[in-house]
C-alpha cells in the first residue's frame, strides 16, 4: 500500500484545521481520509507528523470505528468465501462467528479489543465445548491477521493468547471413542446383512469395510475401479461448493459438484475386499438396467452410489435411511462417522502398522490417525484378533458356500502391497 499525506489547511465553516491522508492500494483503488477538528494549525501539524510516522512503520489504522461484528461479516464474505475449498469449511467459520463470537464481543470496536477480552471469551466458550473454543481461537487468529495486513488494527490482539489450561492439556486431534459408540464384530455383521434391504447398502460397505469418508463415497465412480487388480482409486469427493459471489441469493450459493479431496494424502489406491467387489458388480448391473430403461432421462455420470436416474446422492441422503436401519436391526444409535472410526480403531488395536492405517484412511499424518482414533485404551477390547480374523468375522458368508477364510487371506495379501513397511 502506498500513501500520501497532504498539507494542513483551514476549514472556514468549522473554524478549525485539517489534513488529508490518501491511501493507494495494489488493486489501483484509493481511499481518502480527512483528519479534522484541530483548534490550531500546530495541533494539526503535530498530528500529521504522528500519522506519517505510523504510516512509515506500518502501525497506521485505516478505520478505528469498525466494530468486530461488521469486520467479521465482511471478512467471511470477501476473504474466506473466496479462499476456502468447500461449503463445509466456510460453514464452520460462519457458524463460529455467528454463534460464538458476535454475541459476546461483536459490538466492540476492533481497536478496543484487548487480550483480556479474548481470554475471557476463550474461558466462556471452553465451558461450552473444547472443540468450539478451538474453532473460536482459529477464527480470531486468522481474521485478525487479515485485519492487521489491511491496517484495520495496528497489532493482533489474539496473537499469543492461550486457551485455558484444561483445554490445552489435550492434543488438538485427540478424540476419545468409547465402546458405546462403536459396533462389535457381531453388530457389524448384522448391519451389513440388514443394509441389503436399504438404499444405502453400498455406502455402508464402503464405510465399514474400507473406511471411506461420506463425501468420498458419494464421489466414487465405476471408472475408479480397476477390475483386473481389484483396486479402488479415491480421487474426488462430492459435496457443496460455495458460490464465490457473496451477493448471490441464498438459494444459489450452494451447489452439489465434484470437489478436490481434503488433502493430497486423501488420494489413494485401496484393495477392494471380495465381498465389496461382488457388490460393486451387482450394483453395476442395476446401473446398466436403469440406463437402458430411462434412456434420455438417465444421467450417465458413472456414479456408483446414485438414484435410479443416475443422479449422485447428496451428502445427507444416507442419514434417514441409516437411522432407520440401526433401529430396525436393533443396533445402537451411533453416528455414521463412528463406522469409519470403528474400522480404523480395530486395525490399530490389532497392532496393524499405524502408517499403513494412515494410508488406508487417507490421513495426512500418522499422528492424526493414532490420536484421533486410538488414544483411549477402552475403545476396543484388547482381545481383538488380527486383521485377517477381523475381516473374516465381519464379512457375511458368500451364498455359494465358498470358504471365506481363503477369500479374506487373498484380500489381506493384496492389501499388503499398498502399505508402507513397518
């Protein structure tokens, strides 16, 4: 940003003195500010010198009257909306601002906010939820870095403010999962069998037998399947992309489309268990039948999980069916993500290589997998058998009566090709 400070001049109608500050931004725009109200020319000259000093050392505040609420709303629309990759990320920022920051300190001016204000906010929100207060800290740090860069504040009041000790004591990625929130081997088998009578059978298989994320499952295509090597390439997710135009009407700000994965490590090639592979082949037959029958009305986009018209499933499609499935099968009312957590934790508690599990789950770091899914000793009983036995117990028996043990052993042997060395 370039700047220029004009000479002091007198305002006859007010009988006082003033000077003007011209700010020139990189995009070519200019912002003119008039500093007035000085009773003598000397007062104005002294103020002008202070302004020049602040502009020179980067501590000049462009607008000292902006309130936090106004700033955060602007920041969300004109910075975060333009930069984030998905609706989910934007939604987390937006909901944190709306429900956990603005109601408490939103009326304060940016230049009035102190470290004490932010420390008190952290303490208040920590009593509500550990996860919430961490989101609050992230939002304030990121937004005030933006405010500092754009000269709305001279210093970042959130910088260096720690969360309450009770919160800081736990690693950021730790999540405790007790046995009440996971399914046993027997329950998983019941779930898989019962899911055959629902519209989410394939989603359940990809979740509990391969550990895929919800939006990764919805983005799977038949072209992702290597039918020779029996592998699945995970390279996209299906979700809502945020409209970059903040002035768009509410109903047009979200669209369902293919999006990049969470991180580069999320792109992975996974071996397909035989049971899942056979289910994919059966689902493909249904897909071809619907395409032939619907013809011009059919959306031939190649999605595995789709409607009878070929349209991909939304990220929330599984919800109602899943809850009804659990209830009808007499299973605990656990979250959809807990199936993925169960899959991951069982592998870890079976002494499977953590780096290998990280690769299977698509996590960026080994630490995430271990901390998020494996830090509580009560998650899964210690007598969990090896991976071979796990898959053997979980996978339903084949109708042909073929010995499943051989099938599972073959699957595990193929899996080992894709896993790092211990």
